[in-house]
């Protein structure tokens, strides 16, 4: 009975070790969809014939996607070990998250400025 217990324990420990080793060696590449709105996942730069808000937004996300793809390609080219690749991917992901938070902050400030201009001094249309 003890032999069976030790064999089962050994097999379980071996399978856990193999799983952990496989997880350590596989590094997940950041995906562009994690950082952009769904509408602009496949954005392509379009020359600005008219500077509509939607065209400007599309071009913003298209340029960011191009920079993101370039950064991912650089990570793949430069990193020979999975550890270095993971560090590089983490750096790219953090950079994109920071860009998103800065963009949200700038938009919130712009919205607040607009509200302040409208409501400054009471009814502005009189």
C-alpha cells in the first residue's frame, strides 16, 4: 500500500513539475485587441481628405497599431531567451497601458474644460 502511495505521489509531483516548466517556457505575446477599442482593432491609416473626428480617431489607432506591431517584431528579433522575451513583452504591454491611461486622462481634462467653459458664469447664452 505504501509503495502505491509513493508511486502516485511521485507521478503527481512529476506531472506538476513538467506543467510548471512548460508554463515557464511559454511566454504569451500581447495582443493588440487588449489595448484598443473593438472598432479600431484593424484600423488602417487613411489620408485626411477631410478631418472628420472619426477619420482622425481611426488614424490615431492605425499609427499606434503600427508602432505596437513594430515593437513586438523587435522583441522577437532581439530576445533569444524566453525570459528576455517575457520582459520585452511586458515592457510593450506596460507602454500601451500607459498610453491608454494618459489618453483617458487627457480626454477627461478636455471634457472638464468644456464643461467649465459652458457653465462658467452661469447661463452663457444670455
